[in-house]
C-alpha cells in the first residue's frame, strides 16, 4: 500500500513539475533581466550619490581650512590656496575618490565684497582645477544689512554610469561642488 501511493504521488509530482517548469522559466527570463537592471541602477546611483557627498565634504573641509585662523601669535594669516587644495585632495583620497579627475568649475554668480583689494580667485591643485576664491560676498546684494564675506571652494568631478543596454553609458555627468563659508574674523 505504501509503495503504491508513493508511485502515484511521484507521477502527480512529475506531471506538475513538467507543466510548471516551462512557464516559470519563461517568467524568469522576463523578470530576472529587469531585476538585474534595477539592482545595477540602484548601485550606480548610490555610487554617484556617494561621490557627490564626498566631493562636497572635501570642498567643505577646504573652505573650513581656508577661513580658520592659523594662530594667534603669528598674525592670523590666511591659509595658502595650495594648502587648501591639499586639504581637499586629502579628504577625497580618504574616501577612495581619485582627486586627479577634478576639473575646474567657477560659479558664474559670485560677487566679491566691495572695496576690498584682496578679492581674488586662485586655481590650485594637481592641474590648477580647484578654485579657491577669497572675499566672496555670501549675502544677497539686495539685503539692507552689510555684506557678509567669506571663502568659496569649487570644482567639479566627472561621473559615468554603466548600465547595460542604455544610453547612459556614453554620457559623463559632472558633479559640482561649490561650498561657501563665512570668515572667522
């Protein structure tokens, strides 16, 4: 009795598997590539967001170093733009982002504080690609309050997605970092 029921059950199981296997394979052939593309997209967009956060952090560290006072006994001189570029480079290298790919970018809407002969932009870094601008006006010109001046550190970084079967593979996107900080005077 036990052997007979096992044989009948295995025939039913084989028939079920034979009928279900073809439809499951067809469904998997449609769904798996889409799921794989979604997972790749999540990865590459996450990586783009990570690099964007890293370059903004690096620019913020450079701006913070540029506005910080050096020392009270040595005249509180400004940090040299090359030192600011070194701070940016170190912050990027700490996150395993290649600082040699930095490209120059200066926002077109920068206004320098009026009446100051010290206003200038220096292009520093490995290929003179990091813009360090001093005495940048941070408040709008329409404000009734006196202008607030500070430092601006800006650059851009190329990023390229890799998603199979899409046109994104041929495009490079420029991730821009532009950080302004008020001077600590």
